[in-house]
C-alpha cells in the first residue's frame, strides 16, 4: 500500500506526454479475442486495469507478450475458454467487454459480474438488451452473466440511454454475426470510434462510429494486424487542470486536440489561455480563475470523468459555479472528503454549487475512486500549509501511469511512499 504526498504551491511548467486511452485499451484488448490470429496493440497505457484485462485474456487461453512497455502482442487463436470467473477479473468494469467478445467468437460467454468505481447503480440492461436482440439467451446467476446463442443474427437495436459500454459490447458481439446490425442512439465517445477502427483494421465492417447510428455488417472472420490506441482524453484533461490550478504553463503533448474541445472551451471561460497545436495543447493559466457552470454529458459534451477534477479547479475560482452531473446518479461522493481542504462545495442530488475560496489547505485525503483520486491530487498541488497525503492510491493506479513522476517532472513536489502517515504530518 502506498500513498502520495504533495507539498502544494509549486507552479507547473514544462511538457507532459499523454499515454494511450484507458477506456479504449480496456475495450480493444477484449476485442482482440475476436481475432483468429495475432494482433499487436500499441500505445496501451501501462496501468492496473490494462494488466488485469491482459491477465483475464490469458486465463481464457490467449497468449500475450509485451513487446515494449506500451505494446502488447495478443495471439487469440489459442483461446479455448468462454468462462471468465471473478478470480482473474478482479474489480474492473471493463470485464463486461469479455461477454461481447466471447459471445461474438464462441456464441457463448460466462463472465463474472463487472465491478469498477461505485457511482451508485451501474446497470447493464442495455448490454443485455443488445445481446438478446442479436439472438442470445442471457441469464444472471451465482454472480455470473451467462449468454448463449445458437447463432447471432444482425438486427436493429435502439439504446434507451447513451451508453459507451453497451455500444461497444454490442459492436463486439455483432461483428461476427450474420447480416447487418444497426445500433441507434449509440455513444459517440472517441474510444467507441477507436474500437470500431481496431475492428475494421482486423477485417470487420463497422460504419458510422462517432455518430448516433452505427452499422455493422457481419463478416466470417477477423484476422490479425497492428493497431495503435488513441491518446487518453481524460488523462490529458487531468493534466490541463493540474497545470491551471497552479497558475502554470504546460504543454500537454501526444493528444488529439479536437477531443479536448469541451474541456478547453470551459477552461477558456475561466480565463485560462489554451493554445492548440497539431497534437498538443498549451495551458497558460492566470493567477485568478473565473467561475463558470458545467454540465457533464455524453460526448461531445463535457466528460463526466473530468467532473471531480473540474470541481477542484472551480473551488479556487472567483465566484460561484455550478456543476450538473448528467451521466451518473451518484458521482459527488468525493465531495465530503475534498471539503477537508477548505473547498466549499454543496451537493444537492445531481447538482453541486461551488463557492470559490482563495486558498485550499493541506489535509489527509482518501481517494474514493479513480477520478476523485486525480481530483485530490489536483487539490494537493494547490493546498497550502504542508503536506497533503492521499491514500487509496490503488484507485489512481488503475487509470494513470506514473502520475507522480509526470507531475514531478513538471515541477510538483510529490512523492510516493509506503502508507503509514498519521494526521499530525499535516
Ligand atoms: N446505463 C444504463 N444501462 C446500461 C448501461 C449504462 O442505464 O446498460 C447508464 C449508466 O447507469 C449511466 C449511463 O448509462 O448513467 C452511462 O453509462 P455508460 O454505459 O456510458 O458507462 P460505462 O460504459 O459503464 C464508461 C467508462 C466510464 C465513464 C462512462 C461515461 C469504461 C471502462 N468506463 O463506463 O469511465 O464514466 O463510460 O463516459 O469505459 C473512468 O474512466 O473513470 C470511468 C468511470
């Protein structure tokens, strides 16, 4: 068990390079199970969630090998099992993609119920609706989701909620189905497009990813190839906000700036200068930030996965801001913990009102989930009076590669150490 210790007040300056997207990686890897051959996936972030998915795939018989820290070779021709139990899935949410992939490949899948960060109820009814529409019988028993089909046949599926997971999962099940599948009201996130591009590179026929309607013409088999995952929009946004809270000047590199529009434009409203290049943004922050209002929405709206980080930034902006969480029922659980720094945030259901304060103070904070943990780091970068200590770092390690090293390279005073700090240290 480790913890992160931050002495706030250092201005972040320099360059940070963004890794591949976690939420693309954890879907592309299961998608590789559909390939009757070898795929090589580059630009994978080296994070706990990716390692867990890799291990789950090995448990099913796939042979994997890291060619370098960010490139994994997957031979899925050896996959023999369709049963992914809790033992090797751990608590990751993305385990649900194994259902779509195994169902697509073997017409049967038995996968432990997905875990992941807890934002209240996280149903998978739209995934199941999609599998059933394709002809599968789905039952949930003994903590497992079991799906079986004699054959999968393409059809029209309307999603009642815009769901990233359901959109991708139905794509996975449909690429090897007979005939054509239409997913209406599909999610448009960059990682949905990335998974479609990966599948197409392997021989699938997926059109329309990135729009509301995805059309998948089933093919008989997918064969191998090389693919590089997109950069992580959420990691990029996290560093943009980290730079901004310190009044910093940071180049966030190896990104797709178009993916950042909703974030960049909100930051510009706050008085932050954002300079855009081909594959980078430069964040130049003033000393005093302005309040603004944010509503999280499916892409191209403001991403829910940057909501906690934005809340911290707004907590030191001049004036009153509001945040409406438009995706998850319960994604303000971190607020109680954050108020220990002096942040003034009041939550009412899916809305938070943030009264800007001029300083945050150091505190001992327990990360409540992945993005909340990132938000707490951002708070620590600004906090005065000593050391901010963040525990439950395991959540942060699920999604950020060497976050303390990247921040230290920008000038932050941040260290990882074994967890044993008491309140007196602050
Ligand atoms: N929903 C349903 N039924 C379903 C599926 C979803 O009602 O069958 C609802 C959810 O309850 C939620 C909304 O639809 O209110 C959107 O959920 P979605 O399915 O899009 O979320 P997800 O696929 O489970 C992914 C990311 C999350 C991210 C959301 C929204 C992965 C592994 N996870 O989750 O990422 O918050 O999309 O963009 O891709 C994170 O990275 O920190 C993270 C939580």
